[in-house]
C-alpha cells in the first residue's frame, strides 16, 4: 500500500525550495526563470524548476495517480446522482436526458469503497457533485462515512449544490464533516432565475446561502456564477458587491460547451472582459493569492471581506496544473471534464476485482489523460456527456428519461405570480409512482400513437371506434405592457395631443387603433382557427364540431412575494442589497398586465377535441399579438397554453388543478 511522506519530508521541502532559489552551486541559470526570455522559454524554465522540486521532495500520491505529464491527482470529484431539481439550460439539453436505471448507480458502499481506495492512494480532497447531490437519499450519512477517511489522510470534504434543498440539511452535513461548500446561483433576479433554470426556487437558494455564511464551521463558502453574454453578464458587479460584507468567494465561470447545451462562442464572455468591467466600478481591485492547483484566478478589493475570481476553462485553461479526477454516478472514472473517454470501475467492482486490480485500472485511465483539452471550438460535444450526466449515460430505457419539453425562449418569461406547481412539474425527473426514492421502479415506456412500427408518421385509425360526446377546454395567456393593455381594453387615456406620447408613440397608437377592436377580432380568429385545425396539424382528424366558445378577458396581477420567515427576509435582503436597477422594484408590488384566452369545443365524434381547443387559444393569442405589435412588439410574451378540462374518450375525463388561467 502507498504511504505518504513523513512530516519531516515536508519540512525538508521548504529547505529544498529555498535552496533552489538561492544556491549558486546547483547552477541557478538552469533553474531560475530569466526575465528576458521568451514566453515559451520561460514556461520551459518554470516547468524545469517544478520538476526539480518534485524530484527533490518525492511524490505525495501513489504512482497510480500520476499521469504522463507528471501531474499528481489528489482531488476527487464524486457524482452521487444524475437527478437534479433544476433544469439549467447550460447543463441540461432542451430535449431532456435519459437517466440510468437505478441498479446502474453506485451504492453507498461502492462509493465509500472507491473513495477509500483513492484516499489511501493520496487523494486529500473530495467534492460531492451530481446532478444535485442533496437529492441523493442518505447524503448526510455518506458525508459521515467519508469523514472517517481522515485517518487515511483525507483533509477536506466539499459539496457543489444548487442550494434548493440544502437549507434544512446543511447543519447535519456540517456536523458530519462537510468543510467546503460551493453554491451555484447565476442571477440575483428571481424572474431571470426561472428562465435560466426552468424552475422556481430563487428564495430557497438565498436561504441556503445565508445559512452557509452564518456558519462558523464551514472553512469556505463559494458562489459559482456561469456568465452568459446578454443574459446575466451585466450582474457581475452586483455579485462582486456581495463580497463587501460577507466572507464569500464569488467565482465567475465561462459558459462551456457540453452535449445539447447549444454552446456558442458569441455567448461566452472572456474573463479579461469581465475584469475590465469590474475595474470600472472598483479601480482598487488587485490580484489575490491563488491556491496551488486552484482553477480560479482570485482578486480582492481593499475593504471587502470576501473575494472574487474567474474560472476561465475556455479562454485561459489551467490544464497544466490540473489535479482532478471524476467519478460519475454510474461508476465511470473520467480524467477530464471535456474528454469523452471513460472506464467503468463499477463493472470491475461488481465483477469481483480486488482493490489492487482496481488501482491498475485507475492508473491506466490517469496515464491516458491528455496534456490539455481541445480548443473551445473543437471540444467533443457529440460523444461526451451533457454536464448533468457527468454522472450518467446517453442512451438508456425511455421509462427513466427526463421528459422532453420545449426549450426556454423569450415567450417562457411568465410572471412568477402566474406560475403554479403543476406548471413547474413539467420538468420532473421522478417517475410517477408516488415513491420519491432515487430508485423508484420504472413505468412502461410510452408509445407515440402517430408513429408506426417503422418510425414513420401515421394517422391513427379510428374506424373501429363508436362516436361519443367529446368536450375540451384550453386556456393561455399573453402578457403585455400597460400601453397595450389600455388599448386592448378601451381604457386608454393616452390622447395623441395631451403631451404624454412622443410622435413615434402616437403614430404607433394610431396604427394599432386602425386595426379595430382587439378582443373581438381575436375571438373571431380563434373560432376560425379552431374550425381549420385539421388543415393546420397534419395528423389531426377532421371533425364535425357542434360548438365553439372563445373568450378573451383582461387581467392585472400584482406581483408581491412577502417574506415568510426571518431567514427568508435576510436572504432576500442579501440579494436585493446588491441588485442593479433592472427595472424591477425590489420592495413594492408591480402590476403585470395580460389577456387570458379560453376556448371550449365540443363534438360527437370518434376522437377528442383537445387539439381544436388548443388551436383556438393559440390563434386567438397570436391575433392579440398581431393587433398590438405596433406598440408592444418587443414586450409581449405568450405562454401557459394548456388543456384545462377534458370529457369523454377512452382515456377518461380530467380537470386541471385550480390556479391556472
């Protein structure tokens, strides 16, 4: 078994390092960098110096954890689950991913066995990841069992989490040995949070952050912020301001390419550009000290309790000092985040291999690690996993899939006060069995009725069915600015000559009014669209409709989310105190204007009329948009289109839960 160097060896290292700096007998010209050398020569001299120090002191890890470029790997990231309670667009492909069967995920005992093997071989730092690690059953006990590895040399146990489910678990995790915590939060705006994560939960993340900052036992609290140009890059100074009164390290991470996240170089903001923006507000910012092998380049602002830094995986990679290995949730060892190659330690464990044989496999994987990952345009996003599955596999039974839903675009920006739990459940990864276990039994794979056995589109044969009474109701909403709301409802007080409007605005109002009554025209359009559904949707059956009812009514909702407890209020104050003025009032309620469209359709037929009801609502809302685009084309957003009631048919009747439009 590998043994670490004695403490006396570590003391000797300091002497060796000093001698390398000062001794002339060893030939300083061959070791010390020459300031006049070229950049390439300078790097070579620095690498020679590091190699000399390493050779003099010996290694601190097992040879199995040293790669072909003499990098020593003493940091292990363990993914505990593929599941997550958020759907961040840069991590989760818009079409969803397919989860591994429960039996493919490492058990608690298997996690501990591999962790023990790595720690005994020289790993001193373990970080738990996912998916989202806090959704793993028994996470507190796993941390406790890892804490027992301190006797073998483990120095720290960290966790990277989105913070949604952390608040109540954090005290127990700290008590069981958690020492370092990274929380991911990409925006201080709760509405933008729902766009980026496709879920609610901004307040929960802030509560977790507040709880972590109040803990005196955590050695480190860091905030990870993925920066995307045009989406949240303007919030960077606000995040930096959070370090003023909090012992917090904020780390800005460049948007990175992974399978399915539609990475675009144009969306990436280089860290050099972000630093220049920060210097505009904080001219006194200066470079901080970086830890050995740290991925972030740190900066501090005099007078601030915390710090900030940049993880520049794309524009300024840190491959030369990488000391990280990854263990996926299904037991694969992954030596580089951007390398698709993996080796299954799970299969070898379950095949009865000894620890020695497992170490040989680990050694082969580490030795195959490349000197650096590919350039940003050349990274493999075809065979490599999506970010969420750096703990999963690509193609597995569909019954364990995270279901596919439309990608988040501008029309998904629906006010949070209009959202309901049932809408949010669109992105659930849990199989609907009533069992919240991470190992819930899969349900039979669904089958698409409009696809034949050869995979081609095919209309459903309803010849054998008897006509029955069918009824369906659908609804949807278009959010609009106040000026459009007043024009649509006839409540407008905006006279072109009263001085309230500019010439351009007055011309837009005249154009909108010239189209006629907005709600009446939209109602007629919805009815006409409903009757032509079979012509618009290729595989819909033409039906003899007996009744169509389309209504549109205006609605004003005041957004106001009062704090439910002291910790929520404190957490919200943490964010509100650092937010820029982005047009939202942080304390007072604001009105949100919208038009709600409902359609009820009935017939005596062999198939349902849900599509007819949905078409009526969609066409009605699109007509509202068309009628008002002269004054509000950029501000309007259509969403929440859904079937709310259905009667008749073999699948039975249902009524969607209250709370929807």
